């Protein structure tokens, strides 16, 4: 199920790996993941803890201290690390939490729930010291999810971040599409012509209007939205 990790969950895992690198650890443990989730910052998992009045700075400090007591395994190295038994358990529980909730992805919120249930892990001990219990965290997480879910059950536009629930598999479809790359190239050209340093939404709109094959230019043209009109507006703005 790793291919169904949300974008933010994958980012948290990458940050966890970086924490292990900084500590010269050749293994990946729950404590590294806890630090990765805190470093990710804006994810739902971290926010769920904040709403329970958890001091994440204090958690980071205590988890880092406990990790430091483990020492190092020598020189820093790059690349994926072997997961400890506790780390595998945390991920397994996170996947189980996602399935129980009927979610087709594993997000940061599930990872936090997983970490809290690994009794021998450093994060569980630190969080419980701050008064976090599984029932409260799960209920709080569910409440936050309900508050952001629309009538269709679509979580993709949640206030917790557009990419929290985007699957890597879904993203890869876009990158395999010749149409996507053609539009992106046109957007880059539009940005360059306008002297912009970055591609912005208006450049994508110009790109779509330049590509007559998608029918969008004709449809918008009927409403008076043309390339020249957009350029005029941008110049005036």
C-alpha cells in the first residue's frame, strides 16, 4: 500500500529519512518519523495533535534527546534505511487505521495514530506524557476530517492542503500524458514572454487558449475570453 501514501505522508517519510541521516543512523525508527511529521508541519497529523494542546516543540525536543541517547552507527549515508520492527508495526497499524476509516490512502493522520499505538516506540511514550490517548486522538482526527469533507466525500480540496490526499499513482498519470507536457511547455513559453520568473495560473490559462486542439479556446472565445484579452488584462494589472 506504499504507493497509496498521500503526498504529505511521503514527504514526512522523506524527512524522517533525513533525520536519520543527520543522526548517522542506518535504521528508520518511529522516532525519526515523529520528527519528520513535525518537520512537515502543515499536515493534518500535526494539526490533530496541536488541537489536543500538544506542544510539538517540546515533543521534538524530547524525541530528539531520546534518539541522541541511541548514539550513531558511524558516518552519514544517503538512501533508504532498513525499518525497525517498531517502524514496520507503526506503518502496519497506520494502514489498518486507514482501512477502518474507509480511506483509500494513508495520510499523516493515520501515521500519527500508528505511532501512538507502538507501545515500545519513543513517540508513543512522549505523546502519552503530554496526555494524548488513542481514543481522543482518533475522535479528534475524525472530527477534523468531517469538517473538511464536502457532500460528495471528496477530500482533495481540504483546508489541510490540496496534496494531503493526492496519491502518487494519480500524479504519475499526468506526467505520462503528452498533452500535459505540451500544455506545460506552452505555459513556460508564456511565462518567458511575459518576463515572469515562475509559472503562474495565468500562464497555464494562456497555454490552454493557445492549444486549439482541446476545444477550450473556442468555448471561452464565445464568451469573449481570448489570448489577446487575457494579455491585455495582465498588462493592465
